[in-house]
């Protein structure tokens, strides 16, 4: 019978695991970007029943190579251009390892003061690096917290907004009247999901018109919807503006939306999950316009473009009182002197679950390893490579470019001259499937103005100009082969 792993065994196997990760990083280009596994392949390689007797860790590593790796899509591959990047770097991995080794459950300040206070300081650091409003810092009425994802941040923001809007009635008595939430057609789907979870209901999610060219939310239509809903007896709860939409990185006009929200007394949440970290570069801080004056809550993901492995969403709130009011429950077994004193932050009151990991360690590690200069250089590299790619696409008459690429995403499509729109869209999807099946690159698609566009998101730490050029050459060759 296998007993607990001894410290010496942990050292031995731990070195093997670190070596395995380092070897993987070195040879990542040898793998196909997109997994070629078919449904059930990984299951077929795994025993149907758990082992009766413990096995050595060598067996785990062997099955990692034999069974798991063929089913992995390589997000860190330099040819990964799908979705948005999900950076995993050495400092972040080591920070996560330290978190796992400590095994902290940081639900309360008292359960590990360092877990809470390091997070407070690191979120203040990040707010400074991004030049976010002073009211998001911990020394005022607001502060920052690490959530698992922007989806959770949106749900938490809705619950805080709901608490402020009805004075806590819904949290106490349930949602007994019609509440409304405002998004655009470009807003992330997590907002509709959050409406379902919070009790607002998907039928009460109001979709604001988006400009057909910029795909940005229309403040005038938002104003009309808010006025009409209030007149009909609804209670508007929250508006979500997006800085860098998932589809095309469109940017909503936050200052104008904020003016509308202020007139109607509605909470403004700004979702900058992908693009927000770009504000580490002073030349991109225009994306912060309107935050200081109007935003009640704000979220961005270091685990996308800021070299910190998943999961790590930074969320800030201007006034923590509605958030804590909405989420705080204090059973007897959690009572303690520090909480009772009112001198500490208990992050259990800032999130949905009670328990929480020591996520701040990996973000702390990343910021200290790279420094502001290194973080800026990474973002600027992604922007430059995207601009270079966009220029190549714009210069090729066989392709059409969507003219918006201030970040690391470029959207485009072949023209397929002579094909009707519907057949051209089918041809574009077939092209994408062929490219992805090659193993050399991985793209996704979106639909704008009824037409299918290819999305090429640049930002993996290993991606350099040669990889982007090779991908573009491959795209042109495949497109030239015909639909």
C-alpha cells in the first residue's frame, strides 16, 4: 500500500515534473497546435476503474505522455492564434506551484493573513501599472480582488448592483419585481448567463443597438431603453460596457455610456477582459477613458495577455459596501476576532464561493519577474505583430480586412470573387478547417454584418514575427487553392 509521498520522494518527482514542463516548452513547436484526438480517444486510453493499490508516480508521467498529450490543444504554441491568448510563463507556473505547495485556503484574513494582504497589495500594484482610477485602490472605499474569470466578475458585479438598486430586498426576499440588465449584441455571453443565475432572467436582458461599422454600443438607444423600462415599472440594475469585445475587440464609448448610467442611477460595469491589460502601455491608456468618472466596477484578465496562467481575473470596485452587503454571510464557525474588529478584508465576501486559492502568488511572481518594462514589451510586441499582419492583408486584393486592430486581434476574410455571400462563408469555414487540420496554426471565426470572418489573435509568449509570417503565407496558399 502506498503511503504519503515523503519530502524526498517529492523532491525527486518534483524535479521530473519541472523537467517535463521545461522539455515541453522547448519542443512545443513539434506538436500540432490543435489536438487531433477524436471523441472518446482519451477515455479509451484510461482504465474504466480506479487502481486498488497505489502506483508509482512514474506511471502517471508515462500515461501523461501516452494518453493525455494526444488530447491536448497547445495554447502556448507560437502558432496558436485562436480565441485570445492564455499565457503561461515560467514565473507564473512557479508562483502557482508555490500556492499549491502552501495549500492555503484564504477565505478569511484570519485563515492566512498573507494570502489576503499580498492580494490587496498586488491588485493595487496592477491598478497603478494600468493607471486605473484612485477610487479602485484599497486605501479608499473600493479595492481589488482576484476572481477566477471575467464571467464570475460580471456575476459578482450584478449582485452588487442589484443590492444597491433595491436596498438588498432581492437578496433577502428574492427577486419579486422585474429587473433589467443592459448589454449589446457584442457583449460576452457570460452576462446573459449571469442574468439567469442572479434571478434577473434572460428575458430581462435588454440588447442595446450596436453601430454597424464600429460595433460599439449606441448610448442613445441605451438611454431610450432605460427610460422606457423604468416607465414600465422595471428596475434597471446594471449596464455592461465592453472594452475589447470577444468577437472583434470593438470598444464601447464608456464616457457616453457612463453619462447615461449616471442620469438613470444605474451601475456601470466595464468588461475589459482581454484588452484592459494593454493599458500597461501609456500609448494605449485611452481605453481607460470614462473609468474614473463613471465605472462602478471593472475587470480585466492577466491570464489572457499579461503572462499569468489561468485562472486570474483582476476585478476592481469603486465602493465595496454594496458588494459586501450582497455577498456577506457569517455563520458561527467563521466568526473570529479579526473579522469582528472590522480592520481586515475577508475576500469570501467579494466572491461567489467561500473558499479561495492563493492566486496572488502567481501574479506577484509575474510582476516582479518582468517588471513594468517587460510587461509593456510583451503587449507592444503583440500589437506590432498584429499591425504588421493587418498591413499585409490590406495590401492583398484577394482578402478583405476588418479595419479595427489596435490590440492583438486581426479579423479578415478571403473575397472569393464570383461566389454568393452564403457560399463564400461556407468556403471561408472550409478554409479555416483545412488550416486548423494542418497542425501548423489554429484560427477561429466570427460573424460581422452577416459575413464570416477569420480571427487571428496574436499574443502567445513564444510567437515572433516569423510565426505570423509563416501563418499568413499558409493562409494565402490555402485560399489560392480555391474554396
